[in-house]
C-alpha cells in the first residue's frame, strides 16, 4: 500500500497585483448590481499531477525553476492545499523545506532547539532525549547558550538541520537543504542522509538542482516541467533526459546568439577577440567527434608586451564541473605575448571527451598566477560519437578512456 498517494492534483494562483481599496469597493459594488468584474488570470503551479510512492522509496524531484517542485512538496507536507485533487499521506512527516524557519534571534541556541523541535512536531521528552546528539552533530557545544543573533553565518542552518533530521518520522521531505555549512559539515549531512536512507529505511523525497546528487541518493526520480510530470522512472534515465533537454537548450541559445556568453575578468592588458573550435578537417565547428583531433583557437588583442605568461584553455560541463586544463607552462621555454593581435592555438590529439555538451574556459596568467584575463563558458559546443549520435550524456562519464578487454576462463 502506498505511503503517499497523489491523484489529479492541481494548484492555481491568481496573478497580478493586489487591488487598492477604491478598486475593491468598485468591484464589490459591480457584483452587487449583477455586473461582471475583470478576472485576473490563473497560474497553474501544478497541473493534474498524479503519482504514488511506496514505503522505503527514495524519490528525487527535479526540473527547472518554476516547474512546481516546491509547490508539490508543500502539498505533501500539508503546508498548502490543492485547488483540485487529493493528497493522501500515511505516516509522520519531517519536512526540511524551510530550514531554520521559526528560529528567534533573541533566543539562545538551546531555546531555539526546543522551539524548532516543537514546530516540527517533536514532543519535549523526545527533544530532551536527543538534545546532546543534536548539539554534537551541529558542532555547537560552545555556543548553544548564546543568542542566535550572535551566530556567524551558517551556524543557525547547521543547528536547524540537526534538529530536523533528528525527528523519528516515516517520511522525510527535503528541499535544497543538503548544501549547508562548510565542506566538512556537508560531508556529515550526506553521511546522515545515507544513514536515514540505507539503515533506517525511511521514505525520502528530495528536491535538488544538483542532479549528480539526486542520481547518487535516489533510486527513482520525477521530472517536472510547467506543473506537469513529464518523466517518472529510474534516476539515471530520468536525469539523463533532464540533462539532454537542458544541454540542447543551452547549445541552441549559444548558437543563436553567436556571442561569448560567459563573464570575463580582465586587467585590461589582454582582450579576447575571438574563440573558435576547429575540427580535424580544418573547419570551424560547434560539434566535434569524440576521439578525433581538434584545435582551440583564440585571438587576443594584447595592449602591451607580456613576458613569461601562462595561457590556459580548459573544458567544463554546463553545470561547471571542471574537466581539464591545458597550459603553455607545460611546454619548454618561456611563453610571451607580443603587442597587437596574437592568435594562440592549442591542438588536441584524440579528444577524450565523452559525448555531451561542454564549454570552454580561457585564462592568461602572469608568473605569479595573477589573472590577466579569465573567462568561463566562453564557447558552448557538443561532442558526438562517431556515428553522429550523442549517446549517453555526461552524467555518467566525462572522459572516454581507450581500453581493451579480455576474458580468460580458468582451466580446471
């Protein structure tokens, strides 16, 4: 029997600014005499959404901003109600939708633990029992009796996360709250989530824009777009579809603009005039084949002679995972840029990028590694397989490593 059952749920909101008192009185008068008043347009945050979740399932919910993800979670957490349809939830819910909501700045950390726990439905004896565990996880022993308003950035969020994940509930609802605190604390958050999922066997719903995180944590993923479910299945397949759609949009926009789209930092000594990707036939292209030779060509406008510089070209994914960096510091001798227009080519043998969509970044550094010029996302391009298809997207792999396989059965 499903622990969560959503049937034909629609959520509508009125669009437009609030009317002033005068307009409200005029509209009321018009209605009293039987006249029609202008109706503001309705916005469907959710549009006929249906799905079910079994006990113990870990389900990701992904989609672009405005797809309806957070609205759906608020329905499940009973923070909001649907305009039409039904939501049935069996079991206690721990919502991590607004981490830290309910914290009072003038209260101490201790007082806020009890307050926040009560807001999330924890009885006082349960908070008493888990208080030391909460404080220890949040690393707040020294500051627990200090007013929250004196906490540095991140301390309040760490404490709130510790409280919320301490609730003994059947269902955990999470909305973009795993990236809290510093890197070490984020590692603790992931470890706690894995404990909740793998060892405690709770039902988890996770909304995140970190698609790699969703694939790692969730066995099933729902993809939403404009309030509708457009895919629901194994995480790898659903996230592949989302990446493919996103990358196609990014590539289409980049090709339509014919301009560098990234932000650039420059000292004014060097300006980027043009950036081209050239295939193994010498043609300027937006798509190259995995395993083929290619060249990155940049033309710079150098304002004054620069000696002992390092020119760096690199690849990154559309969600800014850095893959590689090729620099002139790797070649023998000193690299210099003469004043005027200078073209710098970087030739790549057997491009090892897996099929997908990528971007190029460019940097020029002095001998102290100070940035003279630096830009990311300067050119978006795609990598195809030899048959012309794009195959599996970069979610699964970034680099194609040539390999040979051999199976040798043992004789015996």
